[in-house]
C-alpha cells in the first residue's frame, strides 16, 4: 500500500541533543512538508520541499534543519537550538506543490517528541 | 496571504444529532478548500475537498460541506453523528501559489 511512514512514533530527547525524525513516502509525490502541532495552535509549517535537492523555510524553521536528497525521503532534524521542541510532528506529501488542484496533502501518523 | 478561521474550538453534541463545524477563510484569489479529520495521536485524514464546480461537496463518513463564495465560508456538516466521529477537525485553504494554511481546529465531542 502507498503511503507516508514516519518513525519513530515516540521519541525522547535530552536537552542539548539533536534528533532526526524520519519521513518516507512511496506515493511518488514531488512535494513534502513538515508541520509542528501544538495544542490549540493547529498546524504550523516548519519546512517544505517541492522538488528533490530543494527546500524552503516555513513559518517556524528556526532550530530545525532538513534535507531532500531522495524523492521519497525528507528527514527533519530538531537541533539543540530549538528552544521548545516538545510537540507532535507531522510529515505530509502532495503530488504537486501549492497552486495546483493536486495540492491535497497526505499525512503520516506523526512523531511525538518529548524533551526530558 | 490567505487565512482560515475556525471560530469554535470545541463542539459538544449528542449522538444522532446533526452538527455543523464552521470555517471561514480570507483570500483575494480563487481557493481550494479542504477538511481534514484527526483522531488522537494520529495523522490527518482528508474528509473532503472543494476545487471547483458544485458548491456542495460530499466526503467520507457521511460528511458534506458547502462552499459559499459570498460569505467566504466552507462549513462542514453531518446530519447524524456517531460516537466514532469524536475527533479534531481542521479546515485548510490553498490559494494562488501560496502555502496550504490550516485553521486551529475544532474538537467534536459526541456523547451518548
């Protein structure tokens, strides 16, 4: 079955550590996205990539980094510079980028990151 | 830039009653509109979408939404809810070549 796989489902990080969240899709989608979800704040865009080897900052990119070396993979690194990293992280993909009729986003199951 | 407003953070309703979840958007160009559902500790699942054409859109699980351009609204409705509909619902808008913007969500609480 096609879909988006995020791993791990739960992740605990000590303060000062970098951690990487995995996101893989087999939908052959060009565009991929990372969102952060906090209670009562909806989804906020961290980074997005509309094509391989290219990515752009979203609204809250500080303290995060990404890479897009392969079409199917878009890992997110939460660095020690992120002051409040405890949140639910969602990866998504779409067959084309924003502006076209195929902007429907397909989501993974999420990774819950907790700083201990 | 476009924006989305979901006025109700929580909507309590009894089982088998009708429900409407409100969504208003602002945009100066034509829009694509979406409703997603999120169950606890899971990702978002698309309920329905409006791209063009008929303003009444039917989705999964018996939900439907009506696009009203003059009122810039895209309210979600279901004539009879079930306990299993308890979840958080997000409205989202995509306009021009701008990013997909999500509302803050509405938690639907269905009681027996």
